[in-house]
């Protein structure tokens, strides 16, 4: 889940915060830098995998640091920022839309954290002017840049005091901007100072204390830290659950799911329905081949990280001698026969002793003794990489056997774990969350009816998964079970496009076939993706001086795919020559 930090560098941010003494004078810009530092420290401790970018904005926006996990680089860069001129929030929103679309696409959920004193801007670029022009004209083409921002969550750290009338009116305007545009967002404001004048009338000492000059203000370091804490608690809190694998009680461990899965709202009665969330314990209920699962429709994908409990260094140092003595005196602890898990404990101890025993050569007895003396302390204090983890075991098995683990997320809600390689040398354990229900993968059938192959009768054969005997591009019915099938269909259309005008009829035949299949299953996003692909291909063909007919037909197909009137299954896209003739 990428995050953009937006720092307001307008002239108003250079003001001194009112209500503070000269010795403790602090500008809005300095306070914003402290808030960003605290926010980055929280990410470094609880969300190290978060990609963060830094943007400064006034009347213009500038990308200071591109998406990175090196938070120290952002801290060093933000200290060198210089103040700008007037504020323009609309420029920031357009820049964020372009950056997120070019780097992460239009389907990736992201967040923007804005540190600003909530200026409204001036003239045509002000928020009030934008709202006057936007209301009633939401569908106009000039406001298309707002569409990619629908999935972006905006978090405004509002720097101001409640006694400032301009600030309170600006905050209300910011909330109107979020409400009218439909952009998800939240405003974080400092809490107002409680008025203790009535309670201190009978206490002259307190009254005298309150009249003394001080730097008390509702906006300060404490207020900033409270707002950042609330922001992190709301949107950047790690999602921790227990992963259980099998019936053995030791095969479970706490894990972190990143990014945190969002609650699922049912389509029917979305306003009144209770959102569904993952259970506190996820249980692996079986294993399936990756070829059997294919590429089903899913809600989201998440990275699985084992939670590691870090011990303090002082405690390790103080307990070093005790652990060493305990290890040398009692290498094989005795087990209680009366405990319920005695057999499991005994089996685990025997396996551990078998794999950890040293094979010593009699001629090298001296070297073996030296080796034992060096490693005795390290064995008593295993590092993070040496600790047992079910995630490591499960990831290794799924990767080698090319399997996926079916996981119960909640009542009648499933997902599957699999090994995902983002490069040739590195792979991770991923969780694919399916929509709620027990029949969400049609070619597998009811998941509650799945069983083992060994449970089949002698003359009975397995009938799942239901596979297409022919490939999708060689039959009238389009089947997109695997992503390879969809990719093959798109590539076939592009091959015909490059050979126009000879292959013009084949191009439009395949284009209409894919368009009808996408509309039949509600895959409307595919039409926009194909239109974008045609635009890029038209530019590529024009640059290499290809046949002008190819560029003309591709641009025409791109325009027709985006028309709402062509969302009807009965309508077919025809070549541009046929349109002109009619």
C-alpha cells in the first residue's frame, strides 16, 4: 500500500504558532517536520514494507523523494525544503493522481498524508471556485482526473487552532471537498484546550498560575504527536492474527498481514450490512495444486510476515551465564509423563536431538571442544533467523511442491496461501483473499465438499477441476480461468492490428468477441485497459512509419471502447470506413 507524504511549503506555513512564548516559538513548518519525523519512525517500527514518497506543494508540486523504503533519505530531504508561494490543493491532487497512476496503476489502494495549515487558495485555483464549477458537472471530461483518486485515502493533518475563524471555515470547506467529490478522507485536528476559568475561581493559586505568561497552545508538539498517533492507529496499524496449520499444537504462530486487509461490505444493503473481517485465527484446511486453482477472482493479495518477538539486549547479557550453565548441565530436559501432550513433546525432542547432534571425529576432539565452547552461548540465545517458524516451513513446502494452502478466513470465507516470486532470487508467502462464500471458484465447486483423493471409492475418479478442453481463442465461448488465456486473446487482437488492412475483419471480429465476453461477466475494466493499450500501440506504429490504416483503426477502436453507448451486448464495433459510409 504506497503512501505519499505531502508537505505544504506555502508562505503561511512560515508563520509562528500563536499562543506560545518567545522562548518556545515554533512555526507551522517546523511543527510539520516534527510530525513527519514521528510518522516515519512509526512506519520504521511497525510497517517497514511501506513504500513512501515525499511531495512538497505550494502553487506547484515537486516530487522530492520517489517511492522508497529508506525513511532516513526522506528525513534528510525534508530538512532542506524551502518555502514557496501561495497554496493550491488542486495542483497537489492532480499531481498525486498522475504519480499513482504511472507507478501503481488504477487498482492499487494507496494513502496520502497531507501536513498543511488548510489554506483555501486564491482566485481560479481556490477550492471554493473549484466546488462552484464542479457541482452539477461531475461527469464532464475536465474532471476525469478525479477518477483515479476514488480509491486513494486522504489524511489531512490540520495545523491550526479553533479560535482562528479562518482555519475553522477552511476545515469545513475541506470536508465539503471530500463529500462532494466522493474522495475517501479524514481530517485530523488538534483538541481544543479546556477552559478551566470556572474551576479556578475559588483557587487563587491556580488563577495566578494561569495568568502567568506561558507557551500553552492547543497546537504544539503534544498535539502534533496525538494527531500522528491517531493517524497511525487508524490507518497504519499492523494486522496480527494466528496461523494454524494441522492438528499438532506447535504448528501455529503469530503472523502479520501486510497491507492490512480492508473490511468487506456485502453488495446487498451495503449501508446497513455489517462489514466482514478476518478472524483472529486463520486455519489451513487443505492443499491444492496451483494448476487446479488457476486465477480466480479475488478481493486482494497480502504479504505474510512471521511476527518476531525481539528481546532486549540487557536481558540477554544478564542472562548469558545462567543460560550457559543451564545448557551445559541439562542438555535434555526431562518431560512430564502425566502431561496431555507428552507423546508430541517426546517426538519433537527426539527429532530435535537427531538434527542438532554433532558428528565428531575422534581425531578432532580438541577442535570439537573448542567449537562447543564457542557455540554454547549462541545456541542458548538463537537469533531471529534461527527461530522456528511455521511460515518458513509452509512457504518451503508450497514452493517446492507447487501447491497452494486453502485457508479458512472466517465463517464461509476462504483464501489460499501460495509462494510468490517477485524476482528470480526472492520469493514470499502471499495470501489471496477470495470473496465470501463456499462456491466462489466455479471450476472447483463447493469448497465444503472438497476431500482427499484417498477417500475416493475404488471405481470412482476425481471430477475436478472442470477444465476447458480447448483454448479460449479457438472456441466460440470465452473461458478466462487462467491469466494466460486472457493474455493470449489480447495478443491475438494486437497481431491482427499490426497486419491491417489485410486483417481488418479479423481484428474487429476478435475485438467484439472479447468485448462481449467482458461485458457478460461485468469485466468493464478490461475495456478501458484495451483502449489504453490501443492508444500506446498506435503511437508505437506511428513512430516506425507503419501503415496509416493501422493507426487510424486503433484510434477508432479506442474511442468506441470508451463510449458508454457501446456497453450493450447487441452493439458491435465496425471499422471506421463503414461508419463514414453510413
